[in-house]
C-alpha cells in the first residue's frame, strides 16, 4: 500500500518536525507541521502549561485530516508531523482511509527531556512532558504504524524510517 500520508508522531520533543521535514525532503513530498493547524486558543493554553482536552483537539485533528484529504485528492502524498498520541486521534486522522502510515518516534523520557531543554522558542513547555507520556497510547497493535527510536542522529532516524517504510511498501 503506497501511503497518501505519513504521519510522524510522538510526544513533544521527540523530533517530529525535524524528522518529518528531513523525511519529506528525501521523499520529495510536501511537509506540513500540525502545530500550524492549532487555533490560537490551543497555543495559548499550551504556552500557559495547560494540557489540551479532547474537545480542544478534535477541530485541530479535523483540520489536519482535511489537509491530508486535499493532498490525497490532488494525488500528492504528504508528510505531516502530528503528535497523534491516542489511538482515537489516529482513528480520527484515518477517517476510514487505509492509506496512512504512522511513524512513531519513540524515546525514553530522559532523552526527550534533554531535547526539550535544548529547544528554543517553542510554545510547548517542558512542564507538559509528563502529560504527553501519560496520554501516549502504544501503536503496537496497529498494522499501519511503525516505531523508530530517536536515540540516533536525525539522519540515522530518517534512514531507519525509510527502511521501515520500504518494508511496509508505503513508499
């Protein structure tokens, strides 16, 4: 199954934007960062250290799904960086389509914490890291999801991701 979209998912600080952009470049596909789909109210909540609720997330996920659907209709596959932490969120993005692949960037909390501490100018404060890990639901039972460790350099993570994508015939 060739993917209409690859969703690069994981907790904040896992490298979704970096890996997603590098992966899109390697594939020659457009890249979209789901952070850009958040309404200002969501950004303000997160910047204030308040975790989003499902009610906050549904319109955001619907906007991302609409972006993927527009790319699908145009015949242009896309890479999207999106946390997609819960299975219900991934189901919302799938919306009955079997042509998405989720690339879960996985790392230990201490690895992610170090990455978050090094990040400058992002609205998501490190104080929300615990809520991100608490919300994250494993993708192991989902046949359209692969997991890649973020311990290595970004380029090595992309190479590992490409190997998984080829194995799943997503690219």
